[in-house]
C-alpha cells in the first residue's frame, strides 16, 4: 500500500522532472540552431571573407566532424564525470565557440569557433538521454525522445527565418556573439536545475515507484555491469543487429543536413533568385515538419504500432520519395508555397528517425544500452560531415545542373538507407 508521504514524493518527482526535461531541451535547441545555421548565413560568410562553396561546405562539416569524434567520449564522460557536469561544462565550450565566431576577423577564426561549437554541443544529447532515463519510465522513452528532438527543432526554426531577419538587422556576427552570451547563462541554468537522478533531490527513483506499483524490472534486466571495451566490442561485433541501423542513419541524417543544414538556402538563392528572408521562411517548414513528426512518430511507436522498425520503415520510405520529388522538380517549380509543402513533408517523415534510438536501446542488454546508443550516434554525424564535405566538391558551379547532380546523389543515398531500414532488427521485447 502506498502511503500519503510516498504519494506526495511521487507527485513531486513528476513535477520536478518537467523542470529537468525543460532545461535540457532548451540546451538541445541550441545544438540544432548551430547544426543548420550555415544554410542561412553562407552568403554572408562568403561576402565577409571572400571564400568559395568548398570552404563553406568545409566550415559546415567541421561541426559534424567534431560532433562525430566526441560521441564515444561523450558516453565515457557521462559515465565517469556524470551527465549533469558533462552537459554544463561542454555547454560552456559551445558558448566560447559562438563568441569566437562573433568576434572573428578571419575565416580561420570562424572555423575554430565552429569546431569548438561542435565539440561543446556534442556532449549534450547522450548525457541528456542518461539523465532522462533515470527520471522517466521505459515505455515513455520513444515519446520523450520525439518531444526532445521536436523542441530541438525549435532551434532549427530559429536558425532559418528568424536568423535571416536578425542577421540582416544586426549582422551575422552580432547574432553569434549574443547567442554565445545566452549560452553561458544556459550552462549555469543546467547546472542549477538538472540532476543526474531523483535521489539527488531526495525523491524516489522510477524503479522504486515501479516496485510500489508491482512493475519492477526483473533482477536480470535491472542489474549487471559491463566494461566500456566489452560493450563497444559487443555493439560493433553484433552484425545485423547494429550495422543496418548505422548504415541507415549515416545516409538518412547526412542527406538531411546537406539540404536543411547547408545547401537548401543557397539553392533557393542561386537557382530561384529568392532573397534570404524568403528562403529562410521556406526552410523553417523543415523544422515545423520535424516538430510535428517527431512526437507523433514516438507516440505511434510506443502506443499504436508498438514497433520501432515499422515506424522507421514508414518514415524512411516517404522521406526517400520526398527526395525524389526534390530532385525531379528542381528548377521546374518556383513557388514558395510548393516548397513549404515539400519541406514540411521532408521534415515530418524525416522526424521518424527518433525511434531509432529506442530501437537500438532495445537490441542490447540494459547494461550496455548507453554505449550502443552512443555508438549509433556516431553515424548520423559522420554522414553529415562526409556528405556535406562531398557536396562542396560537387557544387563547383552553383548551377541548376550541379544542384540536380547533388539532389540525385542524395536520392541514391536514401535508396540505400531504405534497404538498410528494412534489414534492421526489432528489439526482442517488441516482438
């Protein structure tokens, strides 16, 4: 029987975890802002420093190279230093990178700032997942991930239309300087509000609440430890359990960042002749689509289909079809409204990627779920880095033909990703 005191502490847990989620989601929105901001300010960077498309592609991909390299360290630091300390400390690093970009007088300094940002924001997602896993139930995880990434995409929205307007008014460097200062305060807020687990606030843990409700995990699932080396070996050596998802994520997210994070805006400017305010607004519909699609995908996965793989396949197929539309209609339609619709669908079904984290988490024992998630998280950002870098080599003339070549390559990448999605495995507890 649950006592009134236990019930009161349970309600306090439910209230406080909203504050924990809120501040971490706000930090994650900064991650997304930086991820896609180059698509809007690329022309400003070219004008300020006199650089070409290859340099802009390298600058954008620098974020992803840094992010990729830091994924496994993020898992190790999360376990050793603690997720709250990791997020707070590295959010300060991201703030320093944004301030450096805001003060930069050379393109090399901008590149250094972008690298610092990539290192800093790379240490937000994995620690956040670990914190939330101690504050929320297992059957809330996919829905929660969807909401988190939806909130992150508010940052992506800010890096589209609003960034275009504000950078026109204040200058792109002042925007990054202000953002760096805001990020400093955000790091302090994470430190003051977030906690690694409910016990640090004197609150009952989720397993304790589940035990009171008769829903405790079996001992074999709730306990057990495995070294980082053993967990990495088991993950990368698991064959078809891991590699189809890794391949899918490489091409899925890489193609998304080529369009949303780098060349969508320049395409609208170079081929259609749109001004920054127009194409910034059009690009916001990718983020709006993801804000809608991510939580819906998580809900369908948790509560309707009760399957990660089925949701992943549906999203991948429609997203791939959308890439085919982007390629086939390039240069043939000039309507902003048409591209708003295309971009919304692009973002909505691209947002179905959120279920992949729950999928990989359920494919491995609980003791190594964090390592498996961190290992999977290497691949979307490796895809972003490599495909963005490659895209700068393809867009040699910034002509319609060059963009068509790039869009066709992204479609081919997504056909490969679709095959990988169908080959991926479902967690044992999902049937």
